C-alpha cells in the first residue's frame, strides 16, 4: 500500500475534548477511526476512548497482515466496543451508559470498507467532487429525507445534534455498513466529527481538500471550521488519507508498507495523555486519570477475544 495520512483533534471552545481519533496500518491493511463522545464529566470521553482503543486493538490482533473479512471485522469490533461501554457503565453503576458516535474505515487490497453510527462522517473525494458521504443517523437527516427541511434549515435546526444511533447508551446501535468501494489514485478518504463538518458546506470541504496535500490541508480546514464556528466551536477532529497507486511517484510524506514485516503495525491513537490539558478542565487528579485508564482497559479486556 502507498498513501499519505494525517490526523488532528482540537478542543474548540469546549471545556474538554471528548473526541478521539486513531489510525493503524499493517503491511496490507489500514484502519482509520473517529469517535465523538457524548455525556458530562468525563463519561463521553471514556466512551469514545473505549470505542477507538477497542477497535484499534482488535485490528492489531487480526490484521496479520490482512483481515480475513473487513466487513465482519467492522461488525464484530463495533458491536463489542458497544458492549464494552455498557459493561463499563454496569461496573460503575451508572444510571445510563455513556455514548459516542463512531465512524471507522478499513482499506485493504485497494478497497475501502466503512461503518458508522451517529453523525460522525466519512467522505470520499475524487477529482474535485464528493464521490461518497455517509448519511447521518440524526433527526434532521430524517427530516431532510422526508423533504421537511433543506440543508440550510438543517444547519440551523435546534435539534441538529439529536442522533438516534451510537455506541453505548441504553439501546443497541444501528450500525450502517458500506459496500466495498474501490479506490483510485488521488482519492481522499476523510473521517471527521460533527464539530468539523457542522460549520462547513460541501464546497468548503472540497475547496479545502481537493488536489491538496493532506498534511497541509487538514490543519487549514480545521482552522476554517473553527473560524466559522466562532464562540460556539465544538470539539473538532479529522483523519484524512490520500490513496496512491503503487506505480505512482512517491511524495516526501508518502507511506509505503511494502517492506513492513507481517507482524508489525504503525499506530497513532489519541489517549488521555494527549488530552490531559483539556481533561483537567474537569479538575481531575492524576490518580483519577490513571484510574479511568485502568477501568477502560478492564472493560476492553473482557471483550477482546
């Protein structure tokens, strides 16, 4: 495989960053994830952390160096991540399990496979147009589907953030899966939370990413979203990957996995360590953070089989 990839997550104007992002790749497979936690005082952050960490660790166990079935992997990984969140809430005797949206994508043998629950999105950009965009599991999306409001009305609707599918919570998630999507040289696959796409229009996404180096484009698009959102800026996160054919000329930032050993992985995963400055807005001590990490690992281990 050959590609360029970049990820970044920002707190925006919120007290804490409840978004989590990750990517991991072996010689023959690539995983990308964005999760947007929901819930007060750390719980949404924990739900997002459990989902991203669980799915990434499952990928590292199974992609050796490729997944036998990417769709089955996504189904089992997301479902068990949901179960781990619910189990965490049971152990903590919480009245309701914390919740998180999630969008995850696997790239293998030149095809992309993705799954999502909630309103974190995946886009595929090809030759200056949006070839694919996931459909939000939200109230306003259903109203748009029914012709009750248009995109302008949706952007300003008071229920814009109401979603009907997520990991965690008191109901099983309604996870939506893609068909295999064959990638072409120059395609950009972008995953993001609603804090990124909310202030932007489709043309803003296209202008920010089409024909651009993702290493430079991602920070600029985050800047643009923050500027448009102003004082209401939510946490905003993004992972973007530009696919390159093996025969294409490599750029300075290109990653080629051809020489990787079968049992090796390269991973970037957001953790509490990356977000300690924002997490401390909840006045958590170092001991409380370490305890939360231990509880997350315990919940994940129960379903890591």
